[in-house]
C-alpha cells in the first residue's frame, strides 16, 4: 500500500469517531434547547394565569406593570396621592386597609349598680377615603334601634349592656350608614374631657346665654352671652348640646355646632405632627376601648394619633360633617292623623322626623291633588348617596316596609308614604 493511501486511511479513521461525537453533541444540545423552551413556556403560562387572576406570589407581571406605571407616571400623581397613616394598617393582622376606612367613635358614661354598665351618650362615624384623601364625620343618634341576638329591640345607648354589645353596635351602625366599621373607639366621659384638654382644643365664645347640663350628675352650668368658654368639660357638653332637653333639638344642634367648631379645631391641630398629637394623648388612661387594638397602650396612642392627624390635615372643602337624614311622613290613605301617629312611632324608634302634616300628592290634568290610594306603605329616598339609601333600607326593616325605592327629587332625602297597612 502506498504511503498516500495509508495516510488517507488514517485520516478517515480519525474522522469517523469525531463525527459520532459531533452527532452526540448536537443531540444533547437539541434536547437542552427543547427542555429550555418547555420551561420558558411553562413559566410564561404560569405568569399569564397569575396576572389574569391576580394570584398572590405569581402575579409578577401585574405587579411589575404597576411598578413601572408608578415609576413612569410622573411626579404629579405622587403629589396628588393621599397621605399614608398608621391606622391604614390593621394592628392585629398587619393587613393593609384601603378605600373607605371608618372609625366608629362613642362617648359613654358608666352607670353604677349591678356591675358597671356603659351607656352611650354620643356617636359619630369618621370615614377617611384613601383614594381621594377626603373625610366625613357622620353623626348617629344613640336612640337608634338595634336588635340583640334574641331578636329583641334595644337602642344603641344600651347596646353595650347586651351580650356581644360591641359587635351589635358596629353592625347596627354599619347597616344604618352603609359602610363597614373598621375601628371601634369608645371613651368614657371624663377620659374624653382629658383628651380635649390634652389636644388643646380652642375655646368657644357663646352667642347667647346657655345652661349646660353635666350628663353624669345633672349639675347645671350657667353661662352668659359673649363668655369665652375654654374648660374642656364645658366644651364637650357644648358639643353634645346638653342645654337642649328635647332629643331631636339636641341632635340638630350637635350637628350645627360640630359643623362650626370642628373645622376650627382641625385647623389648630394642622400644624402638629403625629408625634406631637401622640404626646398630647399621653394622659390617656384605661377608660377606653380600641378594637382592633394592639394590646399596647403606647401603640394604641399612636393609632389614635394617626386617626386625629388624618382628619386635622383635611381642608374645610375636603371634610364633610353631616348626620342621618330626617324623615318626612306623608299620609297616603286619608286616615285622620296617620302621619302624626307614624311620626310618633318613628320618634320612639330613634328616627329624626322632619314633618308629618303633609299628604301624598298626584298630578291630575295638570293639577296636584291628594293621593289617598296607597294600601301599602312606601319609602322613597331622593339621593343616590349610599348613606341615604342605607338609612332608607334600615327604616324599611324597622317599619316592615318592603317597597323601598329611589325617586330622585329636590324634596326631603327620605319620604315615607304611609299606607293603610300602617293604620292598623
């Protein structure tokens, strides 16, 4: 065999094993690419499902999109966002609260006797909207009716004396106001006086002679027109309108005084930081309840300070102060004095009544005439406001009226057309 042929044979023998190695590597590389592609597809499918259904831990795509959106949305949106406060986080669970966050605040006195019984003197629902940074103080009559676990009628003033009283208080107010109660803060009268003093609330200048009544012992305080009143207990009695003995006059005056006084108090606190307000609350003792709470007096003061700070920092245009709507009663069946009788029943159920002397009307040939054709009673609410609708439906339960409907109009927020069923 010639030398050239021998060399060709050696080269051929060397090339053959190299070709096998190459084929093996190609196969291995192909398998790896296929496995990588499968993994990428699986991960992609999981992320798509997580983003579509917002599943925790695998909704990376949605969270990344939100993160990028926040980063590139510009500084203006950050400037317009509502401030963050400590009480936006549940102290027990650590869960972030969002949307409307409501705190039901109640002032109570302690009745001596068989055990200490707490009697509610005043109620207000404070709601802060985290979406647009606005607030509302919504006043609730403590005479409003609640139904205990046995289905028996009581009123909110004595709800805490029932089994599960705090839950009863929360659920009833929630139904009346159409808003979930996130926090319940109850404070005894003298503890509240200490808070008013600690916060340095501004004095009140009386427009007329006033006789305030101490709600615990009935002691009277005679004050003259023009007198500047700075004592914290008197400020509290003034806001509670204890100088009015008739319930609905007092409730109406509470609203009027709150609308006048609280913006002034908020403006005075506006310059204080949460730390400053927390220091003002250092006198807080044990005659209060915060639920949910942290179990730590210091931490609970921080939560209360954040609630106060959030409302004090609102401008007048950002804070609404109002109360449950008064109800107008119309006679819809012609039974004599039916409107008056229904009004008295509403009064006994703790419902404010605007008027009872009117008759239901209908327009016939362009002329408005009395409409006494209503066999079944109807509750009409004029506003789409969720508070008004909720209170109208609450009344429907109280009076066993099923026909509760929206009919927008300029009249009273809630109108009851008393049918023949309410005459029996």
